[in-house]
């Protein structure tokens, strides 16, 4: 028990120090150490990549200090404690050089599955150049149109947790503010400098002629794929954005005109602001689309200032609905993509997954559901292009440990495990099991079961919870709410008839 308590306490202390870090740009603390960049270590831990840390350090030399540098962290993050915790771990990471993380999008090869989605993070040449140099496999550039974009200030707001971490992100931004000519020059230059990277031209027209014109222009400029923006929720023009994505006739018509005027693959970007996403997806397929990218942002209000009475963000005393993204939308994105992939008429399309992807684990979930590529924006807006390091490293380690040689070896493996509710096993129960070595007697499980469950937990005289098997239905609510992770599941399922 003492050993378990010690390990648990060490983990809590390590997480506390990591979460104190704000991930500075060009972190000054790295000047204190001779052989490592401690900020890179902390970032790997933050992005759920503890195993990846062992590729970044030499245990024998990582604690060596520069005598002429003693920079103090303004938040007093204990870097020495973090490094000592890591070098005391016995995890051994084997060679990752034989792992092939290449993938494909509509048949076009990607050096890795990770792309920047069409947004502010890919809106000009300098930004795209830095991203590609950082290791991203490609970019869907900010949507190109023939419309003049007049943007609001401010244009972002966020839903935050109690610790001020961002759960969801709202934007009221629109399309590229650059002209068609400027965007064509950007695509040409990027393809010249990065011939092995993938440049996706995201476009949006107001009518057939505009779609046709934009298609021909981006094709001549050298785009590898064209992405049709049928999904932006912030458009003011008729028959644009998510209005189109809710109209199957327009989706099919606009997709067809694009396919008739290009020789490169076409992706249709779907809106989640619809009841059945398969309807416009099928229309896009009928129009000739080679693949689907999903999802775009969800119409939302992140919050209202209860003093001024104005929703956020406030633009000169007013606001509007905007597009919601970030961690909170991942479950919704996975659901919509699963709906399409499991539709027998849509299963043969390529899928590029978008929505709430921050870590390599998030990305793998989208690959397991059937996507062959991943697109990311909000995580980059919050932490920068540098997150690609841990996305790639985490993916490689996962594949090594699971003995996957190629990304395609595990794409779609979770599809068959998602079935209808009435097909699930309803004849057995998986009971919770309390690990008393971890339990601190806080009573959170008791409260939740009493007020939100089946009154199957009681306290003994030592403030330890006891499960009443005759009342427990195995819902596992207690396991989810336990702050100490002290509730586990039984080793086997039990028949309800026992």
C-alpha cells in the first residue's frame, strides 16, 4: 500500500508541475541546461506523450546545468523535479525507424496523416511555409472566394473549465481576406518549394460560374486537391457556406461543376449543422466527390456576459452565432464521420477527420473510425505548429507497441465494434470494484450513486464505500466521477440471472 501511495503521489506531483507550465515561446529555461530543451520535455508530457520523452533525453546527461545561466521560471515550474521523475522511470523505448506513418488522402500520398485544416492557421505564405517546415504533411489553405471579407473585432471567444483551460472555442471569422490572385501565387510558391507536401485548395463560390472559375484557377496553380467549403457557419451571402451544406441539390450541383473542370481529387467539406449528415454527403458523391472532410464548426453561443447581457465575443455591444471547435466537439465529429463511413453507399469514399484533435490519441481515434487523414486548427491556434512533434512521435510509439508497420494496418478497425443499441449485450453486468489502496473516502461515488444512480453505495464506519451488489446495475457512474481513479471494473462480466 505504501508503494502504491508513493507512486500515486509522484504522478500527482509530476502532473501538477507540468500543468503549471504555460509553454513559452522559445522558452528561456532551456538556457539553464547543457544537453536538452526542458520545455520540449514538458510539452511532450502535456500532450500525453510520456513514453515519447525517452527519445528526447539522455538519462546520464539531461540534468547537467550551464554554470553561466540561472534563469528563473516566472511560475516556479520545478523543471529539475520533472526531469528527475522521468529519468527514474524504467520504460525502454525501442527503435522507431522502421515505422511507416505515411498515409493517403483521395489517393494522394501524405508523408504523415496530419494536415492543417482550412482556417486562419493557413492563411498566408509565411504561415504555411513555417508549418510545412515544422513537419506537417500538408495544408488546406484558408477558403478562397471572390467575395470581399469584412471581419469583426474581436472575433473569438472560448468556453473554459474551472482551471481556465479551454474546452471549446468560438469564432465568427469568415474566409480568406486575400484576393484570388494572391492565393494563386501562394499555392504556386508553396508547391515549388515543397513539392512533396500536399496543398489543398479550399474554395467557395456563390454560383456555378464562380465555382467553375475558382476550380480552374486552383488547378492551374498546382493544388493537389480541391476542398469544397459547404460548411462555414458564418457566411452572410445567400447559397454559401453551411446553407449549401444543408441543401443536397446545391451540394450535388456545385460538386459536379467542380469535377467537370479539374483533374485533381475533390473533397466535400460537410457541416454538422444538420440532422442527417449522410444526405449531403451522398449528394456530394453523386456529384463526383472523391472524399469527405468533416466536420466544420458547430453553430453556438459560448456564453453571455451577465453584466452587459451581450453574448461573447462582444463586437461594439453586440454579437452573433459563431462556429464551435476544440476539445468539446470531438465526440460529435466522431459520431458524424461514423454515420457516413457506416453508410453502405458512402463507405468507399476517402475521409479526412476534423474536430477536437489535440493529441496523438485523439488522432488515432479518427484513424480507427476510418479516416485516412487528420485536419487540425484549434489546437494549433492555442499551442502552435509545434504540436506536430508529439502527434508524430505518439503515433509512431503507438504503432510500434501494437506491431503495426503501416498506418493503413489499423485504419477503420473500430468500425465493426460500433453497433446499434438494441444489439448490445443486455444480459450481463460488469460490476465496479473499489481499490481501497487508492480510495481516500471522499464520498464522490456515494453522492453520485445516491443522487444520480441506483443507491448501491454506502459508507462504513471508516468512511470507505461499500457496493451493494443487489442494487448495483453496473452503470459505472461511480468509476467516472472518482477523482482518485480508485474504482476499477471486475475481471469478468456476470449474468443477470445469477
